[in-house]
C-alpha cells in the first residue's frame, strides 16, 4: 500500500468542518487551509521514539534532545534499532532523556528489532485499533504516543487524540466554555466530525488564544 495522498482530503476536510456551524466556519476562515503534513518516510519505531522524546516538553527542548541523540551515532539520520539497543542508559540520559524515557527508548528499539513494532509497510496494512493494542503493550507507550504515530507517520485521516490537552483546550476556546471536555466527552463530541477528525485535531491545536 502506498503512502496516502492527503492533499485533496485536507481540502475536503476544511470544507466539511467549515460547514458544521458558525464556530467552525470562523475557525477555518481564521486559520486558513489545513496544512497537516505527515512524514510517511519514517519507520513506526522512529516515530514512537520521537513522540516519547517530546512528551511533556516544548518543541524546542524536544528538538535539542533528538539532535543530541542523533549525534551519538554520528549521523543526521536515525540509527538502526540494534545500535540503540547497544547504547547505554547513561549515554541516553546524557542527551537529556529522563531515566524512564531512556528505558522506553531502548524498549522501543528492542521491540523494533524483534518485530513487535511493525515496519512501515506492515503498519500501513493494519487498522488503528490493532496498532494501538499492539504498541500500547510496550512499557512506557500510551495511547497518545501511538496516535501521534498514526497521524504523523501513517497519515491516518480520521483520528482524534481525545486525551490530548491541546485538542481539548482548543475545543474549550472554540466553544467559549469554562473548562475543557473530558477525554470521554471529547470522543463523543468528535463523532460528527468523522471522517475528518485528524483535520479537526489540526484546527483545534490552532484555535486562537
């Protein structure tokens, strides 16, 4: 299966969301076209590692840690899983990763080496629920981390990470609510946005403050 071509889908998603109601129409008009850009060349294990690196950090801090991580191997591209497995926890912590993140990163690499984490080609043939079930069984990998991989690596067009604070806070501002919805409420609220929930997430991350 080839990587999805999302250009037409994003145009259709913007039109679909703008037609939902006045709030969505105003948001789409303010933000402009959906520019969501997956990275379909990344292997799933690489995407999971990146997602772990950025957990609870600013983009700038995450970028710095990834740059230090790549520098360990003397290359601008990702090392092989075997190389990461052979890297000591102390070396990973020297990049800025916490002890927990270092253990999780080594676990991801080992799972990629053993085939638990599928290759990109294999992952494209699996549905979202199957991937989430398999990958959240790994130590330190939660649903949000897998959802980021599904959105940004596999280019899935109908996925909303209901646990994501940015999505929930964006919805609060969109609707001018006192508090953001719970993850369960967010899942239910997003049902009418199918089959364009990924684009909806992208717009909610960009609701003006």
